[in-house]
C-alpha cells in the first residue's frame, strides 16, 4: 500500500523553492540599489559624452533618466540637445564653425541593450561610488 509521497521529497522541494525565492529577492534588491547608484553617474556620463563628441559645441539636458540593470536599458525623458552659442562664436572667430547648427527636442528616448549604454558604463569605467 502506497501512503503517498515521502516527506523527504517535500523537504527538498521546500528548500529549492526557498533558495530560488532568496536568489530572486537578492537580484531585485541588488538591481534597485544599482539603479539608484548609477543614475547620477550615468547622467554625468551622458552629458560629458555629448560635450566631448561635439567638441563642447552641444550640450544636453533631460528631465529624468530611468535605468534597469537587469535588462541593460535606460530611458530618458524630455531630452534637449542644444548648441552652446559662446563656443560657436569662438569657432566662427577661428573660422572652424560648422555651416549649420541644430537643436533637438525629444519627449522620450529608450536605449535597450545598446552598445552606447555598454560603452558608457563599461568603457568609461563607471562603477558604484
């Protein structure tokens, strides 16, 4: 006569489920912590990257940035890329100014698992403070 599953099997399943839940909880808490720590670093890195790439001719500002380390994505709200007119006037005096300037406004921008995000975070050595 079979009296049902042995208590040993339930004990192992409970342990496995408990370990799985603890790992998921630790991943969630770790991701939340990293998101909060990297937000100001990524903000500074993006602003510096735009300034460096444009030789200080353009600047960028945005209202908010949301980061998800688990998916490797970042979302920016109300982005405004605009020229620095004082730098442009200096370039005009040096006869090195571009023919056209542009101003760009974007309501939302999402970077998902992008090379740019990996470059900013890894190649520029941005780590937690």
